[in-house]
């Protein structure tokens, strides 16, 4: 049996395991609830009018699809225990001696986590698209770019989770480390650089803001009515550059996770 056939088996098994877990449906429910609430708040409270902004399909898409990024946090819970659990629960003694290379196992687990996250994201964006058709009779072309960046962001976060999962002993520690790094450490560094007058285009969390930058609306336009001073200090990220930045993070973190997993010993 070729390594590609083995990879398909590993991916299929891991994907079935993901779809059977309650955390998958929990992440799906939370994401859909966030999107539906964003739609209800935008229309129910007439947010454009209150913020003195001109309503448009693009502005509506910015508010609604930005909520879809919550699914990225679900990626952390999908991937946090992907590798660490094999060492923590000692299942690696059974899994690793099999005639399947460790890099094949890691790639299969990664694909399963990505497909799970992409499924949640795709459903959330589909609901957003239906809402746009219902309210505006059109779907901005930028929604496709937004989805592409969201998927690449998911790749980056999953790669980071795999990196921590390949180093730390426990799956909970890997999950918490990923969340703290993405939501706290990167955020602190980005904020410090912004206040110092630098554009943190190369940081993961700043590149993630490009999810809403594909609609042709700047942060100053979208948030001019609330926190305008802060919005004015933040430069709207370039979608193409941000996509490439996220790609680099995804590839580097993932390759490091494979290298560390291959070197790690069962203890």
C-alpha cells in the first residue's frame, strides 16, 4: 500500500472522529448563532443609521462575515489534542509502530482538522450569502476573497495548534497555549507596534483582519462611528499580502510540527 493510500485512510478515520465529537457541533452551533445574531443586530438596530454610515451590501457583509471568524477558534479545539493526545493517553504505543510514517499521520490529522473547520466556515458563509441575497438581491464578489483568507487563517491557527501539540505533554496545555498566543501575545505585540506608529503587517492577528478587507471598505469607514480614533490608527491590511503572510505562518508552523513529532519519543 502506497503512502498516499495510507494518508487517505488516516484522514478518513480522523475526519470521522472529528464529526463524531460534540466539540464539532458545539463550534458549529456557536458560529451559526454568532452569524445569525450579527444579522439580527445589523438590521434590527439599524447599525448603519446609528453609526451614520451609508448602508450597502459590502458593509453588511463586513459585519456578518467577521462573525464567521469565530469558527477559527473552533480550529484550536479540533487541533489542540491531535498530536499531544497520542503521547498523553499512550495510544502512540499502538499507533506509531504501525507501518505508517509519522509525517503521514500528522498530515492526515491536519487535513481532518482543516476539513472540519472549513465545513463550519463554509456553512457560516453560505448563510451570510443567503442573507445578502434576501436583503440586497446581490452577493459582493469580496465574499469569496474573505472566505479564502478565512480558510488560510484556519490553516495558520491549526498549524500553530499542531506545533504546540507536538511539543507539550497535554492536549489541554496545547489548546490553551494556542489561544493565548493568538489572542493575547500577538494582540499585545500588534497594539504596541500600532501605538508606536508601525504597521504590523507581518503579524498573524493583523493579517487575520483582512477577512473583512476584501469588500473595499476600510476600517475607518466600517468603524468610523465607534472607536474612530483607534480605527484611524489601524491601517487596513492588504488582502493579498495578508494571504501570503498567513500562508507562511501555516507552512512554517506545520513543517516544524512534523519535524518535532518525528523526533519526539514516547515516555
